[in-house]
C-alpha cells in the first residue's frame, strides 16, 4: 500500500462526508506528530499498534562497493518500529 492508497482507505473509513483532502490532512497530522514525538521524547508508543523509537548505530568499518576500499562509517541515529503483539497476532 502506498500513500495515495492509504489516503483513500482513510477516506473510506471516515465515511462518505469526508473528502480526500480531509483524509490527506489527517494522515499528514498523524505522521507529523509521530515525527515530533520521536524527536522530542525518543519514543512514541501506540498501544495495540507498536512503538517508534530512536536507535543508535555505532561507528563501524565498511567497504566502498565501487572500489572495495575499506572506509569508516560514522555513528548515526535512526528510527525503528517494533510492532505490538496485537498487530503481530492479526497478521
């Protein structure tokens, strides 16, 4: 499912009075709030769905795929998602 299909699904769930623009705005608001929450608190937990959490990657050695030369990869942060048991059970 891509973003436009998700917007259509949200629109159908909201009912016939909801417009596509309304569904798109709702999705954008949820995604923006999740991003702000992860940035501020490091974790956003949605009971019954899952948890978005900042994860740290340590510095490591890697290889340049083009030349095969060894190179150092800097430490970084990323966002991980862990599905809840309810979501896993519904699959």
